[in-house]
């Protein structure tokens, strides 16, 4: 199992993003998570393709874009062009999930699907062959710094069993409320793609230390 830490830049100081990414990369992060929010699918507005494209020029890392956007079909090409390596859309945000996932693949990006806490895993069973990651939201999306909802770990366990049964090379992601304290249990539940915002970028002067702490837990899990 390949364990990946994906620092979510939502928790970083927007006035010093390049520097924050540089420090995280130097400490070993090779992936960043971008939370695109439209103020409609979620009650918050964050940033869009222009910011992703600016940072693309400053980083070699894998860019994982999480779209919390209604009808994400409208922006897939822009997000890809801005430099997304994977685009994850919510099953709840489109009427035509199969079509939208195929659109992402046609753009040459990896496709991911995200599920809100209350959405059951069964909703995505048929489209699993189209994605390389399922992102389980462990908080209600929209804001960083929330507490992980424990029952979402049951969904990871169910997905992990389903993946084994279907024999699919699927990454299992978790997003929201991840910290050093709960990471071992999260990994035990089957997650290998770990999004972490506040626990990486707060406090601002501990970014390197935070990345190294989380990565060392993942390294142990990989052995
Ligand atoms: C929540 C976002 C998350 C968020 C996680 O809507 O999708 O990626 O940045 O932040 P933390 O790790 O602080 O819960
Ligand atoms: Zn996210």
C-alpha cells in the first residue's frame, strides 16, 4: 500500500502560500490538496483555477483538486488546465456522475469521487472502475479545523472490503479532522490517502515539523 500525505492548503496563510508549500515539500510532502468551494455546494467560497495555476509554477508535487462545486462539469477543463493531476468531484454534486468522471479521464487527469459523511458507499459501487480514489469526507465539507465524525471510519472499512472483493487498485482517501492522534486508527480503517489541513499548516511556524510527524506515522503503517 502506498501511503500519501496531502496537505490541504486551505489551512495555510494565503498571503504566504508559495513559502508554505516550499516548507512542506522540503519536509517530504509530495502532494497537495486544493479545496475548490463555490458557496453553493458548500457554505464557503475558497479559490479557483487561477490560484492552482499560480502555485503549479512553484511546485513539482502532485496536485489533488477536491471540487466542492455544484455541477462540476462546468469547470473540469479549467481545473485541468490550471495543473490538476487528479480531480475529485462529489457524487452529490452532479446528476451524471458517470459522464463527469469520464470527462475528467478524457482530459488526461486521474478521477476521484468524494462522499459526504451521510452518503452511503453503495451510491458509488458501480462507478468504482472509473476512479483511482474514493475520498471519504470525515467532516461536513466547507471548512477546515472541524472534528472527525467517527462513523465515517466505518465507511472506510466497508470500502476497503469492497475494494478487496472487486480487486480494484483503488486509493482510499480521508478528508477532515485528521491529526497525529487519530491517524493510526484512520490507517487501520483502510485509508492510504490522507488529507490534512490544520494539522499541517497550523501553527505556521511548525509546518515542517508537522509534515515530518504525520509522515513518520505513515511510514510505520507502510512497513
Ligand atoms: C473540508 C476540506 C478539507 C479541509 C480539511 O471541507 O475538504 O480538505 O481543508 O481541513 P482539516 O484537516 O483542518 O480538517
Ligand atoms: Zn478537501
